[in-house]
C-alpha cells in the first residue's frame, strides 16, 4: 500500500508527469561545429560494484570508481543480471530522527558526472513509480547526485538509514490547453529550475539531466556519450526531430550557467506562450533566445512523438538513453530489461515492424 501511494497520513495533504558504436553530432549554430561522443571502446572494465537496496548496478558499473581508475572511456556493459521487479512491498512507516531531501554521493567535481532531477506529482501513479525506482536504485537514482521535487515534502522512503522526502516547490497545479491540449506547466518548471539554480548542486556535475518519472532512463549510456564532450561548453542537447521534448532534458554545466543568468529575461519575453505550450517549448525557446547552442543527439530519446518510434509497442531495443512513457513499475522494468538485453526481443520487434 505504501508504494502504491496510499500514505495520506505521512505526506503533506495537498491537491493538485543499439547503443551507437560511433557517431559525430554537429552543433546547430552559426559558430563552429561542436562534436560529441565520437567513439568508445568495447573493452569491459573488470571490477563491478554492488548497490544497496537493489540487486544490480547500473550496467554493472560503478562509474565513479571506473573513472578514477582512468577507465571512463572504455566502459561497456557486461551484465547477466536479471530484473525481478514488482511494486515494492509495504515497509515500516515509522520515520527516524533524520529526514533527508536528497542522497548525494558526489564529493568533488567529476567532468562526466550527472546531476539528475525529476518533478513528481504529490498524488497518483508517479508517487508509486518513483518510490519503486528509489527502492530498486533505478533511473535517476543511479546518477551521482539526484533530487525529486514535488508539492510538499512527500515521503519517498521511511528509511533506514534516513527518511527521504521530496523537495517542496509549492503548488504544481496547471491548466491544460493549447493546440494539443497538453499540460501548460511552464510556470511550474520555471520554479523548479530556479530551485535547482539556488541549490548550486549542478555546479559539481558535468551535466544536468531533467527526467520525467515515467521515462525509463539509463544514466550509464549517457555517461558513455559524454566522455568526449566538454561540460563547460554553452550547449544543450536536442533529443527529437520535432525539437526538444520534455521526457529527458540535458544541459552542460556551461549551458546551465547561461540559463541561470537569463531565465528571468526568458520569462519576460516568452510569457505570452504560457497558455499555448508546455515547459519543453519554453526551455528550447529560452535557450535559443540566450544563444545556448543546440546539439542534435537523436540517440537520447525513444518515444512515439519522435523519429517514428513507439517503444511501448515495439519494445525498448533501440539502444537509446531513455524510453517514454512507462507509467507502471512492471512496464517500466520490463522496458529496462529489454534495453539491457535487446537481442532477446529483436525477432519480436522485427515481426511487429513487418505488420
């Protein structure tokens, strides 16, 4: 019941979202080309680590340890571990004396580390999903640093060792409308971005990654792509042929600094769009206005709005970094298993694609 979100007594009662072996991606700007992720070696790095609260590691690799051994550019998955996931069972609701709004493992600046965050609705399926991901150490919870925002301090884990709650950003209510009747949530996400800037934790990471709760995310694939990239470059990554889409949004530390300095200017000049479009349109228009250079990387996101893909129907076997949408823990982890072992599902996918 706890992981299904049935914990009204414990949370604020408030009312109310094939890995490419080598590639060159040119920056879409008027300045020189910016190339990323030229290649990586297929050699496995021998030693792996074991994470608490789950039965696997992200691609069986402790990234920080590997990076310190100088192996950051030779990572390759070598796992045979299987996921056996159901919604996490009920846990003791008694909270200890310590409450944490985050778990950070970063002690120094790592040029290829990730600061990941998500905005979670305080009620509904997202609460159940995020709690299950935390319990199994999946998604953003395998980034070097992470946080979850919501309306109030919603409990994600009662502990031990600490009680983990969301960071409060106030109301997350928004209207629906515009040409596609989508969530008009730009104002909500502007509050979150300002909270991220205020916390300054993004400065210790090379890359800031916003991930929707229902987006299956494999951080180690993203790290591999960023090995040859400059985190201090003034860039963001476009993940879709239709323009940046919101399930996953990635900015370099240099781009974050420019975004921080100019977000109020964007609000002033783009507020007329708030009743037409969602937060991803605001973000890409804002970054364009601020001359944050766009880098097209179509190996980042698989969803039915981009590149004629539909991972819900055909499986999560494209080798991309993220897959969307998967709103239940069982479908989320099924997608993750397919992504980690795509050969098992290739025949089925080919048969579907022929129909």
